[in-house]
C-alpha cells in the first residue's frame, strides 16, 4: 500500500497529465453536441462581449467608405427632388403644392428590396439571381436598381426567386439612357471585358456633352424611371459607321460586389406596355391591308 | 501569490489576446497559422513543479480554444507539450547550472535555445494539425500545414526572444 502511495506521490504529475488530456479529448469529441459547443463556444458571454468591442473598432475603419457612398446617394437624390419640384411647379404653377404632396410622386413606384444570391461578371452573357419572386410581387420586365445605379431587367420569375439580366450581358441588355440635363439618348451596350466599362451607342453627332458628365436612364422605356444613375462619360469614340458617337462609360454600379438591390415596379408599366402592344398590332394590320 | 505568478499571468493574457485578436486571422497561403502562444510553455524555468506547468499550459490552450471555437484542440496539444518540456529541457541545460534556470537565449546560448524551441514547436505543430484533421488520410497536407506554421511561428518567436534578450 505504501509503495502505491509512494508511486502516486512521485508521478502525480503524470496522473494530472492524463486527466487534462482526457478533459481535452472529451471537449474535442463533444464538439458537435449542442450543449457542449454552446457552453464553450463563442456564445460564451465574455468572449461575445470582447468580439463586440473588437468589431466596433474595426467597423469604425470602414465608416469612411460607407459615408462616401451615402453622400453620393444623397447628392443624387437631392438633384432628383430638385428636378421633380421644378417640373411640377411648371405644370401646376403652384410651388406650395409640393410641400403638401411630396410623397405622391414616388408613390407610383413600388420598390421591392431583394438580395443577390448568385452573380457572375466575367462571362460574355452574365445572369444574376435575386431572392424575391412572384410571391413578393416581382414580374417579368421589371427594372432592378441598387443604391449606386441601375442593375438590370427581370427576365424569369419563379415563386420565390427571379433571374435578372444585368447590364453586363452582351447579347440581351439594351437599356435606354440619356445624358443628364440634356435630352440626347442612346442605348447602353456592354461588350465583355472590364465589368466597370460599358458603351452608350447611337448618340447623335450634334449632341453636346463633356467628359465626366453623368449618364442616367432616359425614362423612355417603361422599365426604369428617368434619372436612375448609369455611369460617367470617360472617352468618346466614333461609331462603326461614323454616323454617331459611341461613349465609353464607367458604370456607377459595382457589379462584382453587389448584394442589396431593389426591384422597381411601376404601376403604370402595364398600361404603357399594353398601349405600345396595341399600337404595334394596329400598324402591322395596316401594313398587311395595304 | 508570488511575483512569478503575476508575470506568468501577464504573459498568459498578452499571448492569448495577441493570438486571438491578430494572429488567428493570418492564414499565409491558406496553410500557415502563427502559433505564438507556444512560447508560453517553452519558457517555463527548470525546476518548476510539473503540475504547475501542466495546469498553466492547459489553461492557455483552453483560452485560445474558447476564442477560436475549437474546444479541446489547443488544450490537448499544449498539455502534451507541457508534459514533454521539462524532460527535454534537462537535455539542453549546461552542466553545473542553477536549479531554477530561466529559459532564454542568454542562459542557454543561441544554438541550444534554437534547437530546444524548434523541437518543442515542431512537436506542437505536428500534434496540433493531427488533432485538427483527426485522420492521417491526407498526410501531405498535414505535413505541409505543420511545416509552414512551424516556420512562421518560429520566426515570430525568435523575433520576440531577441527583443527580450536586450
């Protein structure tokens, strides 16, 4: 008996070693069990608090970028409000009405916020998937925009998801855009390569513009309201046939890190689309009878 | 509570925070992670009661585990290292040296310290990544991770030790 006690006293640290290793092994093997992992994991209060403090510090460093984006967005929205205010006062000769009815303009546009769940930018024909579908009110041919500018047009809709053709689609995307503050318009075309560069084609040669001017949606299509940012003019080229200009634009939307978008559903779209449809049908009929 | 306890406690807190807040986020080439907290076990003085070494190392390993969401991984490896460290140290101390010799470059000499800490660090890296993978199926990946983390941690440790020497 005393030999055993002597042995234990001499090698007691090995017993402690075995005990601690067993504890570690138990922790390791129990990792997948809910109780074990919840107790020892980072849900632990002290750990959680410390990570909260650390993330407060690190998020502070990304504030500047968030601020810049918000300022730009603010600037754009103020310009749009200004434009709408002037337009309305021209029409009604009543400048005080806007204060009473400020929100009525934007009421016709219903915005459905969505998140991008799949996206590509390096194929010649890119497609994007968002997490809102028919159940949320999304329909085919609705426009999609984000905080920085246009994104694309809804192409296919299922119950809970939709496929969007972004501006970065060489064969299928043609969005009507105009140079801000002038009525000259053209069609946006992306020809592959850099996801931040696209071309505005068919701009008439008598159009006046400067490099650095903003290009916005023209409002001529029933898909986007006018004034949504598209990009800035970087370079000017002659078109292939020499009859018009081809402007190189730097797109304001960053397609490679897109996450939050909104689908624009204009209640007047259905009426406008039906009218256009009826006009085309009647023209086709007249041509046939001739 | 002796002054030595508080010095150990200070190193514990500093190494744990440095590992968890900064070094855990470094994944060089996706294989190497600096494991600086091993320095804690390497620098236990000769003659320190082995159960104290075991308990301190287990505690530091557990603390790092709790923050990294890997319970049992670092604590198991650190306990193993703590069991081995006193015996390995006996092989490296110069003859006729004090019973409570501190472990550093100035007491052991540069060469012996480098070999001593390299052996301990290599053992730790091998055990750590073996426990992490929990199988030897992809042994090339295990060896690559262990080797790369060893190199990175060793460089960091030598840097810290050379600052302390001054």
